[in-house]
């Protein structure tokens, strides 16, 4: 029996004009952007279409991607697409919470706007760095980070696929880890263009502020199971606030999360939001499952045909 899993894009996938054609064609998409703009107090659609600089700032990127993703989710639901399990990469976990029935869109918009602001304050642009390490066993990377920690904070931040793990932290410590990995024979490491070393201990203050913001949010019980970034297990209702507080400074266990979804019977994935980074990851994690993505009219048509 076929089961569908939804995956929601994270920060870094944003691009100018994302979902503009869907916005022009579907009233439900326009209504979603209008709702977000009213909550945020600025014209989100205009920002996405015209302001590349702001779109690249974490405090604006996060509500922009969340709104784009939820607009597409609502459109798919209206077109009769059903799904069984959900997950998202980092920021995408908030879109997944909306899809799971646990978090209202209005609360999600307010939360990610605060989350983006807190992350920027904790790790201002240029305060650290992140490097993707390719084709290297996790234990080798973890050991290099432990040894390099004498120079400062450095740790694995994203376990994207078994062959791509991102490390992050303070510049000197990350450089030391890179030097140790090079000495250990690692051939491919790619510095990433990110605004801050997210999912590391440098985000402690953001985690603390997020805990306060989450305290006043009313979550509902899950209508669909959601696989947590932090544990790679199905999230329990009574653990939501704890896990979201931890998530901002804990490594994202993406490939284990996808494996968990497959173990729950997922045969086909749909990636929702700008780009198809997660689709690429899924293909490297398990080649037997189906993967499509929706970000515009053309990709929507492809998914609806299937």
C-alpha cells in the first residue's frame, strides 16, 4: 500500500519571486500570503518579489519560506492530495507542525518571525561558519569536532545524508576541525554560504528566548505523525515545546528522520517549498522511494498528474 510523506524545505532554499505564479493563479495561495502579511505588519509578497537583501536575512527568510510552504500545502489539500507522515528540515519543522494539525498557521508565522530574530541575535552574520563534509563516516567527523573543541565551539549541525554532514561553530574551531579532517584524508569539504552557525551551542541564547515564546503557544494533538529533527522519532505531543527549544541548537538528524518515515511505511515523498534540496537528499538516502516536489505551476501539474 502506498503511503505519502511530506517534507518541508528549510532556510537557504529561499529565492526571489518564489511561488509568484501560484499566488497569481490561486485565491487560497493569495489568502495565505495576505494572512501572513497582516500578522507580520509588512507586505511579505512584495518583500519576496523585490527585496533580495531582506529575503536573505534570517528574520525575514523564515516567515517567507513558512508562508510559501503552507500556501502550497493548502493548495495540495484543496486538490485532494492526502498524506500520512510529515517532517521538515530545521525551519521546515514548523511547516510540518502546521501540516500535522498541531500548530495553527497564525501561531507558526509569529513563532518563526521570533525564531529568526533570536537566531540572528545569537549568531550575527559572520559570527561563525559552516562546512559540508562529504563522503566521511560520522564518527570520524564527530571525533575531529571533539578534538577541535579546544579552539572553541564546533560540532556536527546537519546530518543531511550518510555522505553529507555539515559541521558548524566558531571560525577558529571549525578551521581546526577542517585541518584535522584534511590530515585524516578527507578530500571534499565545502564552506557554506549561511548567515550563522545554526544548530550548534552558539544558539543557546536563541533557544532560551524561544522557550519563553513557546510557553504561551497552544499546540493541539497531532492529526498526522511528525518525525522530529532532534530525535528522528515520531514527536510526542507532550514533548513539542521541549524539542522545539532544543532543535535550534541541536544537530538536525535528517537522514535518520527519512529512514524513520520509510519504516512507518512511506513509499512516496513530496517536497514542499522552494527548490529541491531535500529531494536530492532523499535520492541519496534511499533510491527505492518516489520523490517529487512542488514549488510552482509546472511542478504542481506534475504532482497532480501522478
